[in-house]
C-alpha cells in the first residue's frame, strides 16, 4: 500500500467517487510544485497505489488534486468545484497518510484518516 492513500465519497449521491483522476504533487524549494504520482479512483472511490514502495517518501508539503469536473459531467450534474485541491504536511515519512475527501457538486470536506 502507498504511503499516501485517499478515498473519495460523493455525499450528494451516497456513492463512492469512482473514476476520479487524481494527481499527487510535492513542493520543493527550488522548483515549486512537482508532480510525483497520478492515478484514478477505483470503483470503491479508493486510490491505494499512488506511491510504490521503491519510491522515496520524504517529509514535506504535498497536495492531492482531484478532477471532480469530469466526474460530475459524466453524471450530468452541474458542479461549482471542477477541481478539489487538498494540501497537507508530512512530518514523519514513516507514517501512513490517508486523506479522505467528501465531495458534492457545490462543496467538499476532508480530514486526515487512518
């Protein structure tokens, strides 16, 4: 399992946010935000394989970018937030970081999960 995982739930439909393209970025001092991984949420709205065990996982500032616009477009639902960005800080690279996101067409919420 990746050191950073996520789970998207669509509270407007009561279903998992399946098929949402997600980008993981890390901020560096010299080059700014750098893309380090990308993936698509599975049928359960989960993305558990962003980082492989062979990739270096370092403390620092990270962000997950969820492409919610195409997800809602496929559902035929107008949305206000076509992209949701969640920034967070990794202090201890030995820990697991789970970042669940609750979405709806006009809002979102997130927290650090287990």
